[in-house]
């Protein structure tokens, strides 16, 4: 018979991220895209009734997922030339003290109606919002299995992407002015505590593949020092995803710079030396067109992209130190 464990001994075990797969559901991903692209929401242009409905719907989802509101509210309003915008923000607490944060975000606004024509915005960016909600559920599932990550995860559904990234700019303003309060500590979230920003933008398309005939692909745009590409590649191989991965925009330095540093929501954070990663499947002939509807997406591939991002995020949230921030700082010289 084995000797009983003494009080000084402990049993160590690892909670596998496979547990999170149990809550990832293709039909639920499709239902999110269907809701956001429904004509009743009018294409979700910032300041419209449809965008407001989407914001309140997202708030309800954040509540159901058990996210905690920052500063006592999930909805954070800001003014634009088109009316009131609303970011939806929630937190899954981590264990680090002092707190460390990863910000995971996706914009939910789109073009709406232009000259009487309806722009559903399925890939741009109902697909990213669907991924955001699924990833929140997957991290929440890990918490239910008693895995508490070192980093807290701030989840943000951004408004105003189509208005010069107004929602991302407002999020940065809240952080910079110390107006975004952690619900656990009651203290402001500071820029120095943010290890990484992850932006999900257009993740459901397969009609512009990296290699002709291969719809199973994913692009990660980042500075090499901050990407943790090895973690993404290890998960891609080890879990059998078999996605073709790229770390630039179709091999073009100019387009990579454009999408990574100028026209996407992570821009404002990069300008303030906060490392960021953007996941995307690229622009297709449907994007910013009336044909960007729910039927144009590949939900099997989208599901696998979300799973792969989760396995990568699982590693990022477990980091012991601010090594990512240090690497980004050194690479800026």
C-alpha cells in the first residue's frame, strides 16, 4: 500500500485546454453571425438603432458568460460625429498580483445602409465578434474546471471601427486617463499592466486563400518579438489543425504595415508601445459589399481558427512575467 501524502506534499496536475472544446459550437457561431447580420440591425453602423441593439445584445451575452463589468458597467459610451458609440467591456480575472492584463477585442460595427443598400458585415466583423464570444466561453470553461490564468483577460466588443477606429481610441483614452477600473481590485487598469492586445478582425472568409485551393489558413500579424509564433505553430501541429499559417499579409510588407499599423483597431495601442497581435483571414471580394452575408462564411474553418487561437491564448495567459513587453520594447530600438 502506498504511503499517504503528508501535509507538506501536494498533487500537481495540469488542466488540459481540451476541456474548452466542449463549449465551442459551430451552430452557436453561426447563430451569432445570423443575429448580427439580420436586416433588423441595419448593418450596425455606429450611432444607429441597429448598433445600439447589437451593443445591448452583447452586454447580455457578457452577463451570461459571467464576465465582470469594469467600473460597474459593461457599456461604455462615447460621442462620434454620427452619434453615440458604445464599447462593451468585461473581465475574466487572473491570479497575478499586481494585476497583468491581456486585452482581446473585436469590432462589431459595420457600414449599415449606404445609398439605400444594405451591408450585412458578416466577415467584417460579425465573424470576429463570434470568435470573441466563443473564446470568452472557452476561457470561462477553463475557470469552471478550476484553472485560473495568471493574466486577467479584458474582452472588448468595439464600436466605431468604421469611424476612424473611434472605439479603440476611446478604449485607450479610458486606460490612459485611468478611468477603466478593475472590478476585483477597484484600481485603474494602467497601460504598463497590459502585456498584449489581441485583435480579431475578419476571420470567417476562405475565398482569398494563401495558397490556391487551400481554404484552411490563418494570418497572424505582429512584431516578431511579441507574436509567440512558436506557440501557435506547436498547437497547429500538435492538435492536428493543419491550418496554413502566415505572419504577413499575402507576402506584402506594405499591406502588412497597412493592416497592422494603420487601419485596424490595434493601431492606437501600437502607437503607445503596447504590443499587439491581429488575427485575420484577410479581405475577400465580399468584404464591404452587400454580399458579405452569413452564407458567405465557412463555419467549419472558422471553428478551427477559433480553436487554434484559443490554444495559443491559453499559453499567453499563463505567462509568468512581462517578457512580452520587454521584448517589444527592445525591438523598438
